[in-house]
C-alpha cells in the first residue's frame, strides 16, 4: 500500500486516441465527487493501479490518498496453497494480513472500482468485511461490477482487459488499459447485496454499458 499526503494541483491529462483508452460516464463517481467537494480532510483508499492523476486530484482537494492494487497482488502465485483436501486454494487469511492492514487508519471514501470481479471468489466476503471494518462511520465505497450482456444489448463486449480509472472533475472517469487479468466472476444484484450485508445501506446506479455501479455506506 502506498500513501500520499499534502497538496497538489488538479491537472487533467491528454487523452490517448488508441483503443486502450476511453472515457466513461459514471453516475456513481458523480455522487462520490459531491461527497469529496463538501467535506474536508478526508482519507481516501483507491483500490487500483497507482495513478498520478488520482493522487493530484485527491490531494488537490485537501484530502489524503492511499493506494493498493489488489488485483495485481492477488494474481501472484504465492497466494495459492493446498486446502485440507489437498486441492489448490487461494490463501485468504495470508492475503488479507499482508495487503489489507492499515495500522489503525480509517477511511472516509473507498474507490473499489471493478476490482471485485478480478479477485478470487472465496476472497470477496472477507474483503468486503475488511473494507467495512476500515471505513469510518458514514464512510462510502464506490464499486463497479461487470454484468453479462443481455440479448440484443448494444453494450460493448466484455474482455479480459484490466483498466486504471482516473478521476475527472465532472461525471466521467478515464479508463486506460494497464494489464491483462481475467475476469474471475460476475455477480448478480442479489449476490452483490449479500456481499454488502455489513453496510447500513447501498444504492445501485443504472448504466448503459455492462458495468453496474453501487455506492455502499457504512
């Protein structure tokens, strides 16, 4: 985990015209931005690849940011162990101990993005429980979930690209491909509600593509 303090300038970045870079409208980010604008000195946890844009954006608003790329870390082979039956299994306890200890810090905002879909399914319940534990009262978490295209849908095909989400000062986020990790699971709304059972409430946002957005409040 990396942490960054202090000020900065909210500078934009040039848009890459290539196929690995796009801009996406996000109602969830629009709501989270309002939260960041109306409050001071928040602690933000960004679960994604290190982004200088996000660091400058958040610190420029007077908040602090911590970053943890759980997807890349979870793909490392050392987390695969043998279970009691001798079958390969992801070592959830060791992973949480190594990657989700924050030395008592509590976060007001968590940007989980679409990390859940790229992580081992058996990790998700404990991950959500840990996120709830490290969030301050009334803290909010923004999460995206892939959904299978419905018949006749014009939404783009889901691939195994892994993207960095870069913050903008409006209701959009920049997406830039930074890796090639497989989507391990796609959750139904009911399954998402079960994963978020520790939270006091959550709100789904409609989207025109294959990403569902949720803001969960501790």
